[in-house]
């Protein structure tokens, strides 16, 4: 099991760049919504009411959103699977925790001004503004775009030709709105693909957003 964990986090500099650049590159692609009319029910006034998920609009206007999920990261090196937990306080902070085989691999916190990344297995961290990443990308990269990507807010994402992303399998989160439960991010030349499923979607329920960098951890510079 430990060898599998190490495989997931080896060459950490490459993975930091990959994670952050994928998030950035995805900002430039038109979205593809596949909102299928899945069968579902939502409790309304104590009564189970059938809901046609295809007619429920995407949830908006919330202050907090949290969800858990599982993702397969597929590239030329094979397929890696990890679990993740995302917390977003709208326009304030976005927290991402990634773990595999029951062990936390990394956590990252995005704020409007900075990015902090901590890897507990390699005892390394990255903390800086968005500028070092933005300099590697041919388009603007900031907190608002990261937030829009994780929340499926395609109207806030620029368009381009680098990658494709799809949000699908919408499910009701209340009686009036829905949220995607599956996503696919692809690099168009098929070098990288991320397929994920999310669950336990909660609106307006605060979640953990803390991140601490131990003194003994080594700082990574890009």
C-alpha cells in the first residue's frame, strides 16, 4: 500500500505544476453540460416529491458549498485514484484535501491573494501569490477562476482551445436547484484526463478551511 501512495506523490514538483496548471488551463475551455433527467426525489414539507433533475437550475447564490469525491487521474504514466474533500466559502477561500488509501496526501488553500499547498508525505510546501503560476500560463489565472471551475460556474470561465471539461449527472440539492455529481477534464491531445464523481453536497454549511505548515517542511519555489 505504501508503494502505491509513494507512486501517487513522486516527483512532487511536477505534480504541483500539473495540478495548478491544469486548473489554470481549464479556464480557457468552453464547457459541456450534460444534464440528464435522472430519477430522484426531494423532501418537500415532509413529503417525497419526484423531481425531474433536467429542469432544475444549477444551484447559485450560496455562501458555502462542500462536497466529497473520488477522482481518477489518467496520463501516460497510468491511472492514479484519489479521494478529495472540497470546501468553498464564496469569494473568500477554497480548501482542497486529497487523500489516498486512507492517508492524507496533500491539502491546498486558495484565497483571493494566495495559494498554500502542503504535502505531508514529502514534507514540502508551496506558498505564494498567483503570479508564479500565472507567468507560466498564456492567460489570466486567479482565485475567481479556480472557484468557478470547482463550482461548475461556466459563465465565469474564459473560453479557448486547450482542454475540455464536462459537468454531468445533475442531482437535486434542494427542491429548487441541482448540482453536478460527475465531471471530466481532458487535455485535447489526451495527455491528461481527470474523471471524478462527487457526493455529500452541502450548501450553506461551513466546513474546515485551515492549513498549517510545520516548521520542518521544505519550501518549494517554482
